[in-house]
C-alpha cells in the first residue's frame, strides 16, 4: 500500500466531520447574504395640481369695481384653502384748463371667506371691507365748486362694506366675480367732475347703480 493510500485511509473516519464543518462554514458565510433584503424604496408620489377653489398661498392681481363707478387695481393673498385678504387701490388726477386741479384717491382693505363651493368651478364668499376715499371738498356753493371757481381741499370719506360674491373659475388661474352686499358710508360732501358725494351717513342694501357695476376679474398664481 502506497503512502497516499495510507493517508486517505487515515482520513476516512474524519470525512463526515469535515463535511459537517464545510457545510457550517458555508452556511455562516453565505446564508446572511441570501436572507438580506434590499431596502424598500417608496415609489415617487405624484403631486396633485392645486384646485381652483383652494386659495391657500395663492396670489392674485385683478380688477375690482368700487362704489361710485370707480375701477381699482386689486391684490389678493390666500390665507388658507377658503379665505383670502384683498387690497384695492384707485385714484385719478385732473387738471382742467383755467381751473384748479382735482385729486381723488381710494384704498380698500378686506377679507373674504368661502361659504359654498360648487365643484371646482364656482363658489360663494362673504367678506368685510373698509374703504378710505379722499375727494375734493366743496365748502362754497356747489356750482362754484363744480366749476372749480373756488379752492377746495381733499376730505376723507369712509365706507364699511359686507360684500357677497359669486366666483366663477373657467380655468384654474382665472376667475370672474359679481358682488352685492351692504354698505355704510359717512363723511363730508365732495364735488368732482363725476358728481357730488353724499354728506352725512347712508346705508345701502343690495343696491347697485348698474348691472355690471360690481363685476371683477382676477389672475391667480
């Protein structure tokens, strides 16, 4: 018998032991790798576009018709999904020939809340708004003041309004609205080319001088 055959005969009783050891080593080495799982990667979620009537953090610029047929530039800022602030500015300056200049200025600040929504197209809002107007004050005869034959000074008028609006969104970035409501006015009289403003106090309820007098539009961003 050769030495190699003697060595194999010597290892024969340990063959089973070596097999178990080899299986154990391979199991400890590769089993954890097989059991390891790839980390879960959440699929990217698609962000839904903001709804037209969701006004949260939206900004708008548009046109607003103030009392006495005064068109104003309006700025809106969304506070939440159904409320927004509004700032409106208007004014004019006239210098007729051989007459004193005439200045008028209007500023309005308000807040609005959506009460009813019809899908994502229309909504009903209620708000509150305070107006400050500077108009020419006539302290003499109204006709003389209207002819600018006397010197007049700008005098403030105040108006508190509770408007109801119907909004219509034909597309998500454009809205049209119509407004009615209750207004309380107080202040001095003022004469201008567009008419004489009322002196004292007045309250108007759902009263409009024309069917289109309170139409407005806004571009939303």
